[in-house]
C-alpha cells in the first residue's frame, strides 16, 4: 500500500498567517492527490483535487501544489473558519490511503 | 445541490451483521462512482470501498475484504454497505461519498461493535 505521511501533525497559527502542510507519498502518485478539511463533529469536505485544482466554492486562499511524491497545501491568509484538521488522500492506487491528518489550531 | 444521507448505523455485537445505506440526490447518480470511508472515534480517515457507476467494478481495503459488500441500486439512487462478521475495530462513523475522488460527503452514520 502507498503510505501518505503528513507534516506537521499539528500546527498553531494566528488569523492572517500563511501556513503550509506537506504530504509525502511512499511512491510516486503523479498528481492523483486530494486535500480535505474536517471540522469537529462534521463530515470532511474536499478542498483540492488533482493536487492543485480548487474545488468549486472553496476560497482562493487555499492552494495546492506538487507532483510525484511531495505535495503541499497552503492557506495564504488564515481565517477563523480555517481552524480544522486537514487530510491528504492518494487515489492513484488501491487501496486509496489518507495521511494521518494535520490539526490546525489557533495560537 | 448534492445531498448524501446515510442511515442504518447502530449497535451490533461482535460477529454480527449490519447494512448501512446512503440516499443520494442532486446529481445524476448512475454516472458517478460511489465510495465508503470510515473514521474510528478520535482517529483519522480510512477509505473502505468504492463501486463503479454500473456496479461492475468494486474495490475494497484489505481489512474488510470477504466481510463487507458494497452495492448500489441506480433505480433508487442508493448506495449500500453490507457488513458481516463485524469486529470491535470496525467501530466508526461510516461516510458515503460521491465520485471516485470523494467529491461530496454525507454526514455519516455511527456503527458501534461491542458486546
């Protein structure tokens, strides 16, 4: 199975900050990667697919980049509603696998 | 507006069976792959299974192969997950999601396996 390793596991930041979350794949996955946001008690929501394509309706402060084995999710100017847990997902090879999550907390 | 509504969760004993369902609306169901993803309490997300538009291709994570069966009824815009030989470690919120790439998600249904 392809292992997805996210870093950091947790992150404290302030409103207005720029933050970056990294996801590394144990083998190349082209750009077959998505990013998801989950708030406590809620279902996950897809933010980005194909590594860098923004889901319709998602604010442009979210962006994704990368290809192969290393990917990043960047939030350019944190808003209060962005404090949540973020997951990456590879969908190149079965079984699809998620990263372990990055919890973004308010500093 | 895409809507996915799961139902059928509950408490079941180890070794028991349960079927969870997902009612879909707001999109052309029979043109989308559909997926199940689960989340154990306080843990991360785990992809469980998916099924092609016509039901003719199915994929599972190894930990549920031979025990879980994903299916769909395109006439009813519904997705199902039949879970047999349930184990304590299957305790989780089960989400259905549209698309092979998990475009939209339902709110989830909790399955608790405990004696």
